[in-house]
C-alpha cells in the first residue's frame, strides 16, 4: 500500500515601514451571516515533495501561483 505524504509550508513576510516592523497575515474567510471567530494566520500553501526539489523552491512556486 502506498502512502501519500502531505506537507504544508508557512511563509513569514516581513516589511519595515516608518521604522515599524509589519508581518503579513491572512484573514480567515468570512460569511455574510457571521464573522469568523478564527484569528489571522500566516500565509500557507502546500509543498509537493515529488515536484519541488527543495522547500525554498516549493515556497517560491506557491507564492508565484498566488500572485
């Protein structure tokens, strides 16, 4: 039996503006009926160990697909 390996990557994107550090976060989906109770989170995406040779390349691929 073959098992499928699933790995998720988190990205920490930092910027400094007006000498104030900032970290990019994503808001959870909101419904029209009620706001989400989930806090903001770091951006994340999947890593494909078969086609991504390294974690860095996997993260670059994922960011490219999102932008």
